[in-house]
C-alpha cells in the first residue's frame, strides 16, 4: 500500500474514496492542498481514476451535514 499520494506512479489506475474529495473541499483539513493537487493531477491526465455512486452519496451527505451544522450553529 502506498502511504503518500506523491509516491503514485504516473498513469496509475486509482479508486477515489470519499475523504479525498472532502479533504480537498473543506477548509479545515490539513490534507486540503495535497488532495487538491492530487485531484488536479487526475483532471490533467496524470492518473486514471474512478469512484462510485456510494462515494458520491457520502460526499453529498457529509457536505449537507457540514452546512447544516454551520448554518444552525449545531455542535458536531
């Protein structure tokens, strides 16, 4: 298993799980910059990537929870 996104070989085939997207989108993650760079590398063709409908559902669910928590000042 690779422990760093920086160690992936170009043209690798990758499955992207929920956290990569969330870390790239959320302001508070210490992994934000790394995940954003990784997603940009996928967009530019450096890596071949796929995800699933389940992952997309999890992302939407987590973003809705985060927005609701922020809007209504709920404890997370």
